[in-house]
């Protein structure tokens, strides 16, 4: 089992940047596919990005492609989400999620992830 703790959220102006971090406990982080999801008020939780256990493959939602980058360091048990050119519509609580998988499959549905962090708020002002 892994525990996930997000950090790095905050208030930023449109066009600005933020980097979210997700620190994982446990010694098997390198067997997990990791992802970021977000949830805005009154909306369902939506996929943002994911990265396979090896770090070799990543997937993105169309709405963030070209602006967000997911990366991981298995030696540090950490996954990051670098966000640039932020827009007001990126405002949401961002969640880190993980699932055990050593395949290169990209999982994009919340139900496919067993482990979740508590979330970090990202607010983009116009």
C-alpha cells in the first residue's frame, strides 16, 4: 500500500506556472502507474495526466496537452506535474493517484486507481 501527499498548489495569475509534487511512501513506488486528476466545484473528477511505472510513457487530457508535463523520479518516490500557461479553467483541486501496474498501459479513469492523495488547490485568476 502507498500513501500519497500532494503539495505545490496555490494562487497564480493566468499565464503563470506552478509545479505540483506528490510524495509517496513505501518501497514499491516503481511498480505504480501514477496520475493527476482534478475536480472543479460542481464538476466530476477528470483525468489530467498519467505516467507509467518506468516513466517512459505519459498521457495527457486534450485540455492540458502542450501546457502540462508529468514526470517522476522513482529514487525519490515522487511524481510532479509542471503546469505552464495556466488558464482560469484550470482552477480545481488536483489529486495525485496511483495503481499497481508494471505495464505501459495508460490508465485515464478515476476508478482505475486505488490510491489517492488528499488534494491540493490550484486557483488561476484572470
